[in-house]
């Protein structure tokens, strides 16, 4: 099968080692820098603050942890960076805003600290360190949203329902692109009254839309009705339409924001790490493909997030998944379980599972998982180290594009 390997030309090692390329200049002479972050649950961010200490266990990431905390050990509050975060559950959407700090990850109540971070925290810290002028992050993210339907860009046309949609009574045409419109409306709301979010903003200072980060993909990756499975000998990427719609999205959002060359980062799904299954790898290639188009040369970059997948935590998670599988087998009296004849009571099942887990997972692994993970695998295990590295990498990529664009 043909692969789009060139889409990953922006090497991870370069992203992580590139120096800050924009030297501080007097803030009074520079417009407010605005960065837009958009996506689904992993852009929301499900890494709990309690997993911060795990970042310090690794000498290579310990310096990053120091940037994430104030001198009192609490999550850093950035004096030069602000955030407006629009999110919600169902149609119950709302906004949280203020100085950038931890807690702007996934929020059941949009206006309240959710105790989690997404990529926005270290992204904003990096930008705050780079620019002397103020920084504003506008973030819109909702869990479980697709590009093909929820964020469908206008240029892609109205979504055509599949037979499965019709059978299940879902995805009406009227909802096509609903979250694209919510995203755009919120961005324009904030831009219309920046002083509401950034109290010291001076309209004479002006603003610059300095970059956009897209981090989404899971719902598209698992959709088999929109992206049907193809014969094994096919040379076509089954997710090729995602590449087309992603390119449409980039063009449309630039046009709607009147920012034709706005640096754009595609955060490529990395759940499962670099040894993910064939379907995951195929989807990653489709995600990254738009960055190879000549029209996007130098101003669109695909950043792989698979290198940030935490292998030690993932190995422990696999053991817990075996425990969960055994619990299911016991409940359903599966012939492969110890309870094949249905003779075990609930109490006996719990006792069996406790012993099974103790043999499978060591006390050291239990402690490590508690220290570093706080969510499921599809949320990068809720590992703050992973989200911190991703946010920093996204920021570095935008800075590199800005530097490239500024060269004669």
C-alpha cells in the first residue's frame, strides 16, 4: 500500500531542540499574539494535575516541569498569557477564561477548573516565554467530534448521510458542520471584545492571529461507514477523504479569519505509539498528507504525537485491560473463564479478580500507574508528561514556521 511517509518531514528531534527563534522586543511596539487551538477530547485534555510529578522523574523532562510550576510548587499562572476556552457537553456550552494556568483541560462545567491539562498549558508557557508582548489562546474543543460531520468545513459541502446513519437515525444534514460554526463564532466573539479576556489589552496595540493548532481524529479513525474497509491489495488510503476535508478546513478557516498564511499545525494522532496497528498508521498518514501540498509549503506542518506515547505506562495499562477482560468473562460465564459453569458468586468473582490482578500487576507498577496515568489509552493515558511534550512541540512548530516566513 502506498504510504505518505514524506508527511512527517518535520522531525521530532528538531521540534524538541530548536531554539526560541523570536527574540523579545518592546511589547508596546508589537500586537497581541493570538493562537487558536481546536479539536476533540485530546485537545480538551484529560491529564490530571496529580500526574505532574511523573514529569520530574525523567531528567529530560524535569526542566519542563519547573516551567509548569511556580516557586510554591503549584501550577504556574502566566502573567503574560490568557486563555478563552469554549466547550461543553451536548448543547450545554460555555466559556472559561482568565490567565493561563492548569485546569483548562477537559471541563464538565466550562466555567470551572477541571483539574486537568491539555496541550494548551505548555503551548502557552512556551509562547509566553518567547514573546514579550501578551499572548492569548482561544481554545474550542469537544469530545467525540468528527471532521467528516461535526467540524465539516464549508468547502466540503453538506454531509451526505450513509445507510447506517439513516438506519440509526443519526447525523441529520442540518447538523453538518455545526461545531465548525461554533468554533468560528466563538473566535469572532473573543476578537470582537479582547479586553473582556485580556484586561490590559490596548486596541491601539492591535492583534495578530499568529497560529492555529488542530488536534483531532479519533472519531474519524474508528468510522467504518464513512471510511469503508478496502481490499488488502488496494493501493488507496481508505482515509483519503480525511486528507481532502482537512485541506478544505485549513483553507476555509484561513479565509474566515482573513489570515491567508496563518501557520497551521496538524497534531497527528499517536495513541498506541509508533507500533500501532495498520489502521492507525494509515489514518496518521492521511492526517499528515495536507502538509505535503505545495500550496501549504512552509505554513502547514504535521507533528506526530506517537513519540510522546508513554511506553512504561502503556505496558501497565495492558495488564489492567487483561484484568478488565477477565472481569467481563466472569460476569458473562464465558467458557474461557474460571467461572465457566456460573458457580461463582459476585463475592467469589471479586476475590478471584483481586488475586488475578495481584499476580499480574506488581505493587511497583501500581504505584507508577497512579503517579503517571489518570485516564484511558485513547486519551494518552491521561499522562501530563505526554500532554506537556505535545503542547511544547506544537508551539515550537509554529515558531519555526513564523521564523521561516520572516526570512527575506
